[in-house]
């Protein structure tokens, strides 16, 4: 397994290089001069106050005097040495901004996926063992309904319901969990719940399908014929085997979750990575956009690797070469 893990990690390098090329080129061929962006919204007025020599020095400091290949090479070296430069908009190191925002996004993502699995796995199993009953129909309506609802719409509706019927809105100020766990919970419980329910809809449907398939296997019928209780059959034979396709879907949902977190951070004004990314896109903050996209790509590759390794834990027949 160690050889497999090393080989997969080495594959991260060409993948990250490909992502970096796409991001770098797309930002460079877009409209706008990085110097104007760096000087601010009133760039024309600011240019009049800056001498030509100062403009040239600024372009040189941003490596804009070099051709695009040299610019890319210098940027890649800076990124992979964790020195991605300064934010144009905030005029502070990009790495410091990411460090301050990353814990919040990780907290939301981890709690969301854990809660989604806690919701989806029991619902999928219950729906399968009570197939074509009113419980099954109700749970299928739940999953299909939330699959059809865009996450931004669900978030807006949840805010309106909490305000209209409960006269409650999330606190404006955000507190880190180690500073004030209670205030942190008050701020995050609603976006996490929305994201978890949305993700659980997909996972529950896959869990139901996987459980139905396993229940029809001969070894499950044999277990029932031996007199084992339904509880023992489910715990020993069904759920573990039905989890293999569910883990695949959960991994995909974890990657898709970055998009949902981005939307929730905007709706609930949460200063996470998604909020930083959207703010950077609206202000053409090239260094911040490039580094955050590379970082998200890296996290998605880590998730895919963890999903593959989980297969071996659930199914001992799987061997990694």
C-alpha cells in the first residue's frame, strides 16, 4: 500500500501543474491590466499621480516585464515554496489571508460531511428494508426533493423561514470555535445543516440502491435462513458491503461541497476560503485567485486518495499494487 500511496502522491505534481497552467493563462488573457488592479478602482486618477519610473518599477516587482512563460515559472516557484505573493486588494501576504480563512472552511466541510453521512446511511438502509412502504416513499420524496433544490435557493428559503416564523437570524459577528464555541455554533449550525441535508439526499439514494442490491445476494438469504436476526444481518453483511458505492459518491459530494460552502459563506457572511475567493474574483485579485484554486485542487486530490484507500478498509479483497 505504501508504494501505491507514493505513486498517487507523485501523480499530484502533473495534475497541479496542469491546473496551474489553466488558471494562470485564463487570468492573463482576460481583460484588465494588473497594474490598474493593483493601484485600485480609480486607476486612471492614480496613474496621473504616479511617475512613469514608478509604474515601471511596479510592473517589474509584479514580474509583468517578463514574457508569460517566465512569469508562469516564477509564479510556480513562489506557489510551491508557499510564497504566493501579496494580495492586490488587501495589500497583505496571500498566505496569511488563506491561513486565517482556512480553519472556518475546513470546520464547515468536515462537520457537514459527518452529519450528511449520519443522516444518509440510516435513511438509505431504512428505505431499502422497507421498500415500497409509506416510509420508503416518504424518504424517496425527501431525497429527490432536496436533489432538485439548488443550494443557494435552499439557503435563502431557510433564512426567510427562520426570520418569518422564529424571528431569528444568524449572528453577524463570527467567532472561532476555540474562542467562543456557543457563538460559533449559533453562526454555523444553519449553513451546516443546509449543506448536510443537500449532500445526504444524494448519498441516501445511493445507500438505498446499494442496500437493495446486497439484500438480494445469496449469502444474505443464507444468513436469514440460518435464523440470524435482521439486525445482525444488516450490521455484519449488508451495510459494510453496501458502503462501497456510497463512499465513492461521498467522495464526489465532498469535492462538490466546496461549491456549496462558497455559496453558504456568501449568504451567511462567513469569512472562509469561499468568501475570499468570490471577493478576489470580483476585484481581479490575481494572486489570491490563483493560490486558492490551486489549494482547492490539492484538497480534492487528497479526498480522492482517501476514498480509494477506504475501499481497502471496507473490502479486504481489494489489493493495492
